[in-house]
């Protein structure tokens, strides 16, 4: 083989090697681009889901999962497993509700419990963050005692009762569970006690007496102070909103 033929063969081999390397690099870049596209699409979907999940809590509602029970049933086809969630929902301003949801998955059971709680919400009479008078609630084997407390006392209660008090916006109270320790019975007894609370005007109208003859002076003074505090808080919030609007306008 002559020198010219050898040089031609070497040149052809070099060109073939470069073409193979270029094609491999092109495939690698295409794969990385496709992975990047898939990653960006996945991040976009996750971001959208996260945004939708955050939008569900824009109503400023508080929710507490008190208990999650696992229920197992044996049937002809085999054993089935489900979950039951006890949920308390409230706005922290005197409105609260309790719901019970069942499903084969825990998140679905909690969601059903939240919907059930929102359907059964009621208003709790309050005076400066506490209840209006002592009351006892009963449900099945559960018995709960609620007593008013001075400002700064805090919520003296166990887990199930504390969840209801926090969602209802009660910040100072003395409680005692005197019956069953089951979470469902305790929560329902607490709800029964809150539903039995009455305003001083209701008691005075039922007895045919004046408000001063029914309610003690300390209660009336505390109520007036509470109304003044709420009025001042509303005025401060309104002033802050106006200042923020003025800054945005500038």
C-alpha cells in the first residue's frame, strides 16, 4: 500500500470517529433536554397543587384533628380496613363545629370530618374570652364541666376539650372531664355544654326580670369591658387598613 493510500485511510477513519462522537453528544443533549422538560413539567404540577391546597385555607378557619380510629371488618371476601377521623372546626371568634368522617384513607376521612363539622357549626356565648356561666354537658358516658375563669388563666383542659375551646375562641376557662375518657364522648359532651350556655338577656326574658336582677355586677362590668376592647380592636384594625391603603396609593 502506498503512502497516499495510507493517508486517505487514516483520514476516513478519523472522520468516522468524529461523526460517531458528535452523534453521541447530540443524543446526550437531547436526553438531558427531555429530562429537563419533564422536571419542569413536574415542578409546575406540584406548584399548582400546592397553590390549590393553600387556597382552601383562605377562609381563616381553624381545624383540629382530635382522634383517628382504625376500623377493621371481616367479611366473606376478606378483611377490610378503614379510618374514622374526629375533627373540630372553628373561626376562633365564637363559632365552632364538630364532625366525624370515615374513609379508606386518612386524608379523605379528615376531609369528610371537616365538611361535617362545617355543616354543624353553632355560636358560643362568650364574655372576654370565657363562658358566661358554669355548665355541665352530657353525651353517652361523657360528662364535662365548664367554669368561667379570670383573664390570664388560660385553657385548663385536656386534649379533646382543649381542641374545642381553641377553635371556639375561648382563651380562659376551667374544665373537668368527669365521665368517659373516650375522645368522641368527651368532645360531644363539651359541645353539649357549650350549646347549653345562655346569654344574660335570655335568662332575664325567661324569668320576666331585669338584666341587673339576673346578672351579677361583676359579670356586667366584664361584659362592658369586653365590648370596649372589641370596639378598640376593630378601630385599630380599620386604621391599619386605611394606612395600608394610603401607602399603596402613594
